[in-house]
C-alpha cells in the first residue's frame, strides 16, 4: 500500500506529464477575418461599406431589425412578384489585405421563406480596386438556398486568390424566379 506522500507524488507526476503533452500540441491557427462589422450593426442608412442593387426596383432591400441572428440587425431582400429577368443583391468590396495565394471562405447566417430558385452566395475577385468589367476569379460553388428555414450557416469558397486580384467582393444574391423574403446576418470572409 502506498503512503500518502507516494500517492501525492504519483498524482503530481501524472499531472506534469499531462501538462507536458498538452503543451506540445500545435496551437490552432485562427482564421483571419477580412470583413469589418460582419454583425451588420454599424452604419447610418445601411451597414458600413455595404451597397446593393434592387434589380430595376423589383425587390425590396432593407437594413432590418425585424429578424437577426445577432445582436439586432440584418440585411433583408424580399419580393412578392416573381421576375424572370432580374435579380437583387447586397454586396461588400474588400480592397485591402488581399490574401494572394490563399483560399478564402464566405460564411453567412441565412433565414428564409422563399419559393422558387432562391438565394446564392458569391465571392468575386477583380484586378481593380472595385468590381468593374470582367470578373477575374470567382468562387466555384453554385450554392442555392430556397424554402423556409430558420437561421442556418451557408458558405462558399474561392480557392487560391490570384496574384492579380486587387479586390474581393462578396455578394448575397436573391435570384430571379424567386418570391418571399430572406435575411442575412453574421457575414465573414476568412482565410
């Protein structure tokens, strides 16, 4: 039978070994965030930096307090009239600290009540500091979300940002041939 001192010594040694093993684990690398204010809470008439297109005024786009994932505001797009020729979007362009050669991932919380084609997410890369002319690079996935859903995270990835890319624009797109409403919140673009 071990004495009290031997038992405490054994426990101490076991704790030291466990601590040493834990300390040797490689630190997890945290993703670098490119979107400032991704919770969509700051701005005056719209979140800071965001811009939009109403699809020839066929859609209602709002910076809304009706629904949010966190804390109280989100981006909303809605229409009750299906349109075959136009679409609408919210967009944000990033033109500093472009991660050349790295994969970037766009993640967005989405809540929807949609009928039809639905919404999609896109990352666009341009060789100019604003999205102009021909798209140099884009996320490869064709993601469409439709139907009625509570808050869900959706994501798309652009692989290896090209050396000539000077801006990345993220698009939250409400597709043609869709009716209903969608909310977007907690937007991140990381590498």
